[in-house]
C-alpha cells in the first residue's frame, strides 16, 4: 500500500478524499474497530471486558506498551505517575492570567503546551528515557491541570495532589475538595469515572488523534503534539459533542419537552439542528461504548437519587430516533457522547467542562499513537496534497491601475 501510494504520488495522481473518510493515514496495532458490527478492542481486548474488569491506569499501560502489565509492572507504573502529579509553582501562576470565565479546554491545552517550557529535559522525541519521562509527566500532571482549570473557573484555591490516593480519587479531590475540609471520595463515583475514562481512552484515527500524529510527524515533542490534540477535541463535532448533547436536551426541555417536534426539525435539516450524540463516522451500528455508558448513567443517577428530567428526554429521543426511518436509513445510532454528559452533570461538573473529562480519558491513546508513529519505520511528515480550484495564472496589476 505504501509503495503504491509513493508511486502514484510520483506520477502526479492524487487521492481526493475530503475528511479522509477512506484514507488510511497510518498502520497501527493499538485499536481495532469494526464499525458495522459495533466492535471495539484495545490491543485485542474487547472494550466490554476492559470496562468491567480493568482500571484506567492499567488500560493506559496496555495502550502505551502493548500488553497488560504484570502486578509489579503496574505498581511501578502507578507509583511513578504518583511521584509526578505536582505542577511547578510557576506553571500554577499561568492560571492567574486567564479570564475567570475562560473555557477550560483552551486553558488545558495552553497549560499542556507550556509543559514544553518547564520540562525541557524530556523533549527529545528519539531518546527513550526522555519519551518515558514525558509520558509519565503527562499522565500525572494533566489531571492536576484539569482540576486547576475547574478551580480557577469557580474562584476556589488549588489543592496540592494527595498521592496516597489513586489517580481518579486524587483528581476528584483536587476538583471538588476544599483545603480546610476532608473530602471523602465515593468509591462508586470514582469507579464510574474510571470506567468512563477507559471507554474514551482510544479510538484509532479520530480527529484529535490524527492531529497528535500530524503534529508529531514534524518531530514536535509529545507535550506540543498532545496540546494540539486537545485543541482538536475542543470542536463541537468531536469532543465538544457531549456538552452539545446537554445543551440540546435543555433546549428541548425549555421548549416544552416535545421530543417528536425536535426530531422533525432534525429531519427537516433545519440549519444547525442535528441530533447531537447520534451518528459516527465509523460506527454504522450502536456504538459499543454507548451501551455500557447507558447503564452507568442509570446506575449513577439512581445512586445519587437524581431524577433528571433530561435523562427521560434523552431516553425518549433515543427511542424515537431508533424507530424512525430517517435515522435507520442513515445508520444513525447513539454514540459515546449521548449519555456521558448526563453522568458528568450528576457528578457536579458544569457543561462546559465535559470535554476536559473526554481529554483526560483520551490522553493515553494520544500518547500511544505518538509513540507508535515515532517508532514506525514508514514514518513520514504528514503533508496531504490538494486539488487546486483557484484562478489560472494572472498578471499583477499595480495598485493605481485597479
Ligand atoms: N443528526 C441528524 N442527521 C445526521 C446526524 C445527526 N446527528 N449525523 C449524520 N446525519 C445525516 C447527515 O445529515 C447526512 O444525511 P444526508 O445523507 O441526507 O445528507 C447523513 O446522516 C450522513 O452524515 P455525514 O455528516 O456525512 O456523516 P459523517 O460521518 O461526516 O459525520 C458525525 C459523523 C460528525 C459524528 C455526525 O454524525 C454528527 O454531526 N453527529 C452529531 C455530533 C456528534 O455526536 N459528534 C460526536 C461524534 S463521536 C466522538 O467524537 C466521540
């Protein structure tokens, strides 16, 4: 395939494929998707088994290093991450410079980009020790940055990490805890969030991962590449969809809760009206992650005793869409984002923060892909071609003659 591609490029032929719907940009051994059958596997392990039996850090290890860790390997990995959760005090001061109402995604990507300036000893993309250190630093520090982005937005003081806690517990404490008060992490909530992170951990060549690979292909360091991935995830058609789902549900509620009326607007293709959380470039069947998340949403909401009217609207929407020809003909099923927002909301996260949670989950996938690409003998700088549609050659007219 690669040789044929190179040959065609030399002969001047170009594949025109807007949105890369049918272009294999990489060969990868990380994640397998069968979109027609609704199958997702990380390194060969079905997502359902990992979501039920594994943990987010174990899955991170699996994605990055290729195999499940032994007990010793996992505890060494976890310990190493725990030792790197602190942010440099000067990096903490960055948060002061952002407006208080700043969206947390650009705050997150800016702080991750700034890691390149603080940790200059781990920037060499070809040095194994350096890559290992930046991998650990990212996994350890991004949750701290994410928690501080939240604290900043509500004007509360930052909490230092408590490294006696697990990654998710520590993150929840830094996000919702207060300096003078003990914070008890509810194990069911920590487990639900850990599971959501597992379900988001990788999804092969999606927009943000392709961005990480594209930026990394110029041999930009891991922090710079991941920061670019976070910006790609910010868009409403990608990671921003989980927040857009909640906005949509709230709009339907405000409009009297008439699900059928909303579905008609979607079907009539009213400008800007899509059924958010439905449809996927690759899945033309039920997104396997959505099935797991739907149950978690039910469990968490009933545990917290939250009777969320928006959950009822979501269920009605799903039911209506799944029995409607418009959606059936186009193979539009709920995707991972359809129910996640409801869980995040029940846990107390504000809507605009949801995409940050997606970024926390996707982080090991980005790292795994960057590392895989950097060690791929077929690696080339990403440089697509184009089909030029502009003016033919023209002669320059001086300004006074125009
Ligand atoms: N609501 C209504 N119609 C839809 C939707 C939707 N959510 N998604 C696709 N369609 C329709 C399109 O209008 C199009 O119809 P047509 O053939 O009559 O023109 C057809 O289905 C095909 O849609 P495309 O836009 O070509 O599909 P594509 O693969 O490019 O888009 C995408 C995939 C962006 C996810 C799309 O389904 C969408 O916008 N969904 C809503 C946003 C969303 O939930 N994004 C999250 C994606 S998952 C993730 O990032 C984790």
